[in-house]
C-alpha cells in the first residue's frame, strides 16, 4: 500500500512428474510429442513487516495439484530444438483464498505453459532456457458471514527458466 510498510515475500515452486516422448522419426533429430502427468506446486506468502505489522487483506497462496499436459519438441538444427508444453492443473489446495479467513466456498484450478529452446550436449543430456507462465483461476461462492464478496479472481506468474534435461 502507498506509504505503508514493506512486507517480505517468499515464492516457491516445484514440479515432479513423468514425461514420455513419442518420437515421430529417428530419436534426437525428429519431432516429438510429449504427454505428461505430475504433481505441481507453487506459492506466494507475505511475512510480517519490520515493525511487526501483518497484511490482513492479501491472502498467501499455496497451489498444489495434479498436472496433466502435452509438450512438443521440434528440431531446428542438429543440436538446437524449440520446446513448448502446456498443462491443466487440477488443484487440491489453493491456500488462504478459499478458507475461513477469506472465502469459505469456491473452487480453483490452473494452467501452466512453457516455451523455449534446448541445446543437446549428447543423446541423453541437454541444456534448456525459456519462459514459464502460470495462470490460476478461482470461482468463489460467497456465504453469509464471509469477510469479502467476489465472484472470482485470477492469479498469474511469468518467469524465466533454465534447466538441464536428462533423458532415460
């Protein structure tokens, strides 16, 4: 808030899953479709300000859910590939937004998308770089006595990413 204290933030994210490459040609040099399933989690929380003040109108989030998606791996040159994937996230939890502190009724789900490139260092090892987008959407069903009234909300994150790929 303008003129108010600064609140420290903490952002966390994890993805654990299984991907299977359906090669449409000779392995590394060919196009691949990649179905995936996994466990996805991300969250953002606010700590207390230096003076001990806590934010009471902005909920902390903790998104955990089942991720179901599909990816593409498109070779451009011998070791350079364009990669992209997207997924629907069936959330098991969303943190504070759907709780006694904010909205007692409602539902939330999410979408994730990533795009970038990878450089193959061997048949089973590559370096990746790109961008990642997360989009969570809420449908609230306000109840009598709820502190807030709203029909829904959106939460979005955009980030850069780097990583290593090991193909088994």
